C-alpha cells in the first residue's frame, strides 16, 4: 500500500506526489498495468479508427465507454487500496449505475455525431 499524504500540499507538490504514487503502483505489477493500458487503447483508440470495423461496433464502443472507464477506475482504486478484488466484484459495484453510465455514453455518442457533422461541412 502506498503512503498517504499527511499535510495539505500545493498543486505542484500534489502533482509530483500523484506521479510518484502512480509509478509505485505501476512497479507493483507492471504486466497487469500494461495489459490494462493495452486493452483501453485497443478498445477506445484503435478499434473505432479501423476502417473495416462496422459502424455499429464503433458506436457501441462509444456508447459503453463510461461503463468501461468506471471499471478501469475501479481496478486502479482497488490496487491503490491494496485489495485484490475480482473483476466480477467490480462489475457488481458498477451494476446499479449501468443506466446512468449508458446515458452518459449516449450523450458522448450524440456529441460525437454532432461534431462529425459540423467538421465534415
């Protein structure tokens, strides 16, 4: 478990502390964090930009982005707290907010479509 800050810090020092704690968390299990980063990049950067991927799949990826982001944040939070939580337990924690997260994804999707229309003209 990482040490907790004991006194309030300025923004610069808090940023350095955050950076240090992130490096220490990464060093605990590099393969795990590299895999999480790879999954994120493939799902949300590479897959939607591949020309051969059907539009429906790209739209679904954007729609469910907040759900997956909450899952990734849960993985990081549990690791930071020193707990080894199963992925299924994290899904159960997120489950009550599925509708809100999907609605947020719908807003992202609508924004993306609207911006796509404006950029093409």
